[in-house]
């Protein structure tokens, strides 16, 4: 199915009584992923009125222009529609060799096309990351920011949530137990919602 829609943007009136929809995207396909675990915690911590859907990128194929010419595969069409409908994205990325996992890059490449109609353009995005190492995937976050900036997404600058030594913060069931990290995630969601709403109000006023 080719995406031949005109360039449209969902513009909210800033109406706080409407539910705010966050699409949560884990960059890892691993079942016990720490990054997925951060998103599970985020969903539990989200304030009233905020709805969070966590998706899986496993079905999204590698980006291939030949396939794109034939029309988006079903998993890609669904992914684009989920982004289109979301008020904001929350992406949790691991760091793979100082960058982001290929699965996440492929998914963003699909979503960025065709460039003039990209569902990422103007979309508010917050980034979080976890690593078992000391730096919390800081280079992965930087790489993700660079990709998103290129797509025209609006990426929240602060607060930065980098979760280092993730292996010590989750229990055996994969639940984030660390209270300080939980508080930082809660604060990030609150800022994301407020910031996205003010951006939407700006678009309405413009
Ligand atoms: C191919 C590969 C490359 C990796 N490179 C890095 C790296 O550059 N920096 C880092 O902190 N961790 C690196 N790691 C370790 C990941 O941080 C670790 O596997 C982490 O648990 C992945 O996130 P997840 O738990 O959400 O799956 C790498 C892991 C893999 C599989």
C-alpha cells in the first residue's frame, strides 16, 4: 500500500481533558530487554489521562526501496499509522556499537518516507536508554537524536534519562525496582506531555 496521503498533521487544541496518547517504541527485540522494561515502568507511572501503547518492531523488515516501490508492507503501514495517531513518541534505545540497533534504524527509515509526508515530521519525541554498562547508552541516545533531528521530529532535550548499570535495577521478572529511576521516568513523561501540548497549541495559534 503506498502512502499517498497529503501532508497532514494531527493538531490538538491543547485540550487537557482529552487523553494524551504516547506510542512507546523499544529499540530492542529481546524478550527481557531492559529498554522494554523502562517502557513497562513508564506505562505504569504515566499520569491519569495519559495512555501508553508499547509496540514491538520484530515484524518490521529491513528498509528496501524496491519493496517500498511496491507499497509499504503491512507491518510498516501499521507502524506509520500508530505514529500518525500518537500525540508523542517515547523511544527506549539500547546502544549497539556506539549507535542504535539496526531494527530501530530500519523502522525509523521506513517511517521517514516519503520525506514530504513523513509521519515523524513535527512529532514530539522523548528518548530514554538503558545499558548494563556505566554510561547508560549515552552514545546510542546521541545517535538516535541525530537520526530523529534529520527526520524533522521534535526531540525533547531535557530531562535526559540514561539508565546505567541496568542489570542492578530490575528484578528477575524484568520489573524496574529502582525508585530514583522510576521518579526520573515519571518526570520525563510529565515534561513530554506538557511540552507536546504547548507545541500543539503553538501550531494551532500559528
Ligand atoms: C551487538 C551489540 C553491541 C553492543 N554495544 C554496546 C555498546 O556500544 N555500548 C553499551 O553500553 N552496550 C553495548 N552492548 C550491550 C547492550 O547494552 C546490552 O546487550 C543491553 O542489555 C541491550 O539492551 P536491552 O537489554 O534493552 O536488550 C551491545 C550489545 C550488542 C548485542
